[in-house]
C-alpha cells in the first residue's frame, strides 16, 4: 500500500523544534516556534487556568458529546471578547460562532466552507505570512496568492502597496488579515490604516477573513480587537478565526473559534446549518476541556481579572526582552540600528538576519531561528538574552 510514498517536507517551524530537541548543547536556544515561555524558559500554566481546571475536575462531570458547533456558553464568551459585551451584531443574532480545534481548526473550517460557497474565488495572504496559512488554505482547495505587506527597508508594513493590492482584487476574493501582532514580521498597521482596509474590502466586495491568534499580546485583549470591531462597525459580512493557544497558554488543548458575521439572524441560521455540515463530516464536534476552562475563566469576575493580569505580565515580559536585546546588541558594539525590534508587536520580530546568519547562529551557537530571520522574543529570558545578543553580534559583524 505504501511502497511508493515519498517523504513529505517538514513544517518549516515545527521542524526546527524537532532539530532543536536533538541538539545536545546545554546553551541551546529555540527562537523558532511562537510559544511563550516564562523567565525560566518554561511554558506557563496560568493560575487562572489551574483554578478553573481544579473546579472542573472536582465537579466530576460526565463526558458527553458537545453540540457540533461547541458549547453555547463558550461561543458567547468568544463573541463578547471579540466584539464587546454590548455589540449590536451579537444582540441582533447576526454573528455565529463555532468552537474549533485551535485557531488552525477555525481557519480550516472557514476555508472549507468558503471554498464550497465560492469555488471560483482565489484566496490572498500577506507577503509574507504564517507558513501554515498557505498550506491550510491550499489544502482546502484554494489557489493561494499574496498581497503586498512588508517593507524590508523600513521593517514595517508598506501600507500604500498593501492598499493598492487590495483595491486591485476581484470581487469575492478571500483576504486573510492578521488582526494584530503580525506573524512573522511583528509589523502592524495603524488604526486609521485599518479604516482604509475596511473601506477597500467593502468597495471591492472582498471576503475578509481575520486571523487573531495573539489577542492581548500587543496592547491588551480589548485594545487588540480594534480591527475586528472596525469590520463589525462597517456592517459588512466577514469571518474571524481566534485562538486561546497563546493568550491562555493552552497550546495543546486546541482551543479556538470561528466566528462568522452575517447580514441578519435569518441568514445566520442558514450559514450555521451549512458550517455544521462541514464540521460534522470532518471531526463531528469539538473536545470539551479547554473550552470549558476558558469559559469558566472569562465568566468569573475574579478569574477573568487574574487572567488579564497574567496576560499583561506575559506581554510586559516580551516587551522587556525586546528592549533588553536591543540594549545588549548596542553594548556588544553592533553598529546596525536594531531599535525597530522595540517597535514591532507580539511575539515575533523580522530581524533582517539572512539565511546565512541564521545558519551560523544554529551551527556555531545552537540558536535556532526561522530561515526568514524571524525570531520569537518570548523565548528570550534573563539568562539567555546576553548569549543571543552576542551570537547575533558575532554573525552580523563578520
Ligand atoms: N494564525 C497565526 C497567525 C498563528 O501564528 C497561529 C499560531 O499558532 C495560528 C493561527 C493558530 O493557532 P493555534 O495554535 O490555535 O491553532
Ligand atoms: O508561527 C509560529 O511559530 C506559531 C506556532 O504549523 C506554530 O504559530 C508554527 C507552525 C505550525 C503550527 C503552529
């Protein structure tokens, strides 16, 4: 049966982690994968999560099936977090939400559904984007192309080019937009520029698909929904893939959501029935635990406050590491100005390190980064930031 099977390529990011695990050097550092680690280099189990899990285990609940779309309380909590407690589109029943297997699951369910709905449409991701965007949407059957986004000269977004690209797309093109903390560049656009993106999507009848995997890692969970809420206020229809992997540190529990904003309640019921069909024929219904924990935290005033505090601490630690790295590069005598690292947002920085630099960092120092020069700042800590700065200083100086 399998004699002619070829070896598939590794995921460019998860493959790095495999190589990192095999490295025997004690001083090794994995700046590849986008996972938050605390100052001890450990993935934290949030205190709010621990409390909610304890209560849940003690309740000794049966393990029945969930509805196809997931738990109603979870989906309502997601809607409140994305659109606000008093959002008109939630009250009017225009938005439907599905509990999915992480943000990736939301992208795939949304992609499968849109592909059925608009089989002729192409799908556009930013240049560059998260590697798995292309893979997931091609796997859903889409032809995936890119829109201009990043400007290596400024290490920021090239907004005029982005806007011109969106304005040139044919009607019903699907446009995947990073709502905050752009992965891989760390370069976000401003709120007024988001206003122009909304307008370009509306004018051209595009299908916006927002991806928010780092809500709370730029300015805060509420502030980071600015782009989502501008689309909500526009009256347009759009999709949102959201994830609790990072902001609840629940990576392996696979907790995400797909929200679809429709024209009205009656339309929402029809779309709901179709997306349920996509899910039923794929994995039937989502798992219970992670979503129940998130719901318990978000719906308890004390645990929610605790979550916001723990999230703020993660956000602040990354920011501190950004500053620390820039300071240490300067102290190591690096002439190039790396201060852009403190301007970029979220977990990542597009450093401008070349594939040769990245290779030398791995070979000579056991420091792993993505070939594109993307590093994950959340993997830096008070013990390894010196070492990383010195390694970067060495490879860029000769
Ligand atoms: N979208 C982007 C841009 C991401 O970086 C990630 C990261 O993992 C995801 C989606 C998916 O997240 P999840 O782990 O919840 O599937
Ligand atoms: O970009 C990252 O590093 C994270 C984690 O197939 C990740 O989003 C990377 C690759 C992948 C799944 C998750």
